[in-house]
């Protein structure tokens, strides 16, 4: 296993919580991301569906994180929270331009591109495969606390104390070295 694959995931530093199931028509565990989820191709947030979350869930949060980005701190591609507990699926594109299917009340925090939406995979050419960790958090309150101007770190801080369950799906993408 390469050094890239040993970098921790953000919730590795959070207390353990029960897991539940997240599936996607667009992202398959361990498989290469589709062009639709690549910034230069489709830049479209994937369809996600979840089930089996803990009783007491009052809202959900969804993130996409690349722990293998050459930044020293990874790269946040998507930070969405305050998804109502009645919502158990996001259609493809809910986090992308137009926000079709985005549940009322859901809040996008800024990602590391500096925008408040989903930003697709864009690893540097020749940097090897990167993991894209899509995580759905079951949250113990309807409103997590931060607003749309929060950084991913502030949202993560709040999730550390309010997540009561977590589900993840990891896809990969590599941009081959040019020339």
C-alpha cells in the first residue's frame, strides 16, 4: 500500500458511532469515479441513498473529502448539512449548479474550492490515485449550528459532537501525468 493510502479519514479522529448504509447509482465502493463526478467533465454531485440510521436522528449531513490531496490537510469537495431527517436520498445534481432536488433547509458550507456546492475530483496530474470519501452523518439535532459561511473544519467540529451514526462510500480517481 502506498503512502497515499495511509492518510487518515476525517472521522478517524471522531468518537466511534454506529454505522449505517449508504448506496449510490453513481459511486461504487472502491471503483473509479464516473466522469460526472470529475470537475473537468461533469462536476455533478452523485445520487446518494441511505438507510438503517439510528433512532433519534434529527437531520443529516453529507460530505466529500479527499484525504490524499497534496495539501497537508486533505481537500473538502462537498459540505452539506441540516438535511431534514425525513430525507433519505439526494438525487444526482442536488449539490451542483441549479441544486435540483436539494431539500429545503439544507445548507451548503463552502468547500475548499471556495464555492458553496459540490466540486468534483481534480487531483494533480501524475499524483496517483486519490480517494473520494462520501460520508453521510446522522445528526442528533435539526440544526447543526454553523451557517453557510462556515469552513469545513467548523462543520467537522460540530459533527464530532453531534453525529450519532455514520455511513461512507469511497470512490477513486487519478489524473494521469501528461506527456
